[in-house]
C-alpha cells in the first residue's frame, strides 16, 4: 500500500508518483543489539602511550583501551559470592596486555554494555549470563545504570549472601574491601 503524491514539473502538476513503504525514504535502520555492541571491538584492544591532555588526566605511561568482550570475560569470571570493581577489571586487563593502566572511561562503558547484553540474553531465555551485579564501582558502590537499577542489583547480591546498605542516595555492599 502506498501514498500517491503529485509531482511538480516546471510549475505545473505532472503525473502522480507512488511512494510505497518499501521506499528508501521510509525504511528504518535495524536497532543494534547489546550483544552486537559487545562483539564489536572497533579495532581494540590497543595499547599506546598517553600524551598531552590524556597524560594530565590519566597519568604517564602505556594506556590500554580494551575490547568490550575482554571486559565481559573478566566480569564473567567472577564467581558466586565474589565481587570485583571496575578498577579491579582495569588492573587485570592492564597486566594481561603489559600496559601501565587501562582507560577508566571505556572500561566503564564496556562494563555497562556487557551488563545490558547479559540482561538482553536473560530476557531471551538464557540462564548462564554474565553476572554483571557482581561488578561494583569504587568503594563497593552498586551501579544504578545497570539493568533493573539498584533494586535488581541489591536483590541479586543479597540472594548470593551479600549485605547491601544505603548511604544517602547511594547503595553499597557492606564490608566490601577493595584489593
């Protein structure tokens, strides 16, 4: 089914033109899945020396920009009852690649992508997913941007034996010690 639109040629109306739903004007792009985002490495991992503003912000030395799937692999390796922080993931990946440190921004973004890919897989019926709720922010803080928000994360962590406490608007795993 289409819509008939009149065409103008030199100031007068010409024969109508049929515009269908299959027209390139109306075709929508397929939304990229979280899994596709997770598997898109965009040429990473890369290790390069920092310079200029980056060295002022992150420090001197070799910085790793990991591939999203590498962040997911570290998150997936965290067993029930154990926890890791984004900084812990960064340290593991830097050591793996012989870098001085790992970019904190991309690591956080890729952890967020891994969490959403896991949620997407769970919604699709998978039972073995990346346990994103075991990946915390600095100081044992839960990441409110992960799927399901703080209530979902707290419920999953408490089901694994962790005690979750609220301090102001932020939520933490009680007794969590980094290192």
